[in-house]
C-alpha cells in the first residue's frame, strides 16, 4: 500500500531536509521520495514508542522501580 504524506507534512519534511542536508540533495527529492522517507521515519518513531511503552509496562508489572 502506497503511503502519502499530507502536503503540509511533505513541505515540513522538505524544509527540514533543506536545513539538514542542503539544497543540492533536497532538490533531487520528488514528492514520492518525500512520502517514502516520511513514512519510514514515522514507522521508526512508532516502533520506538511501542518499545518504550512495552519496556515501561514490563517494569511496572514487575514492580521494579516502583515506590
């Protein structure tokens, strides 16, 4: 399934990349590239949040670190 960012999210990502990697690389990215990159970044962030939540739930269930 093809995932697309909103126009606003795509433009925010484009501006962030422009600051971070410069115009010489950013100019080569089309909307499809930004959609792929944005979806990848969102997926990685979601996995990180799930891992953190899972770790927190495990700590709470075990009673470790709970006063």
